[in-house]
């Protein structure tokens, strides 16, 4: 639970649309009953990161795995990974 709350404090609490991937009604109820947090401004939270890195981080840290970028298919869209592809 602590990890989920820490994650929510950074990315903000998920809305109902972001819970659609959860198959269990109990899981959705559990997440809904957790404290609600607004999404933090990543640029302010990580001031030493480049705008591109902040953009990448925001796209990687999304609650719904169906909307989150993953793998090489998405990484190639970001110059930070060009040297590794």
C-alpha cells in the first residue's frame, strides 16, 4: 500500500477511466478509497531534468498500463535512447 500511495502522490490519484484495466471490483474499490492526491508538476519536482526527460518520465509513470509507454517501440521516439537503439 505504501508504494501505491507514494506513486499516487507523484502522478496523482487515478480517475475512474484509469481504473478500467483492473478486473476486480474489489481492487477498484480499494484504489478509490485511498487518499486522493493531485498530480505533481514534474518539471518543478525534478528541476535538473531536461524537458525531454520530464516528458518521457510523465509518459512512463501513468497508472493505466494500457496508456503507459513501454519498450523499444516507444523509447525510439525519445532522443535520450537513440544511442542505445
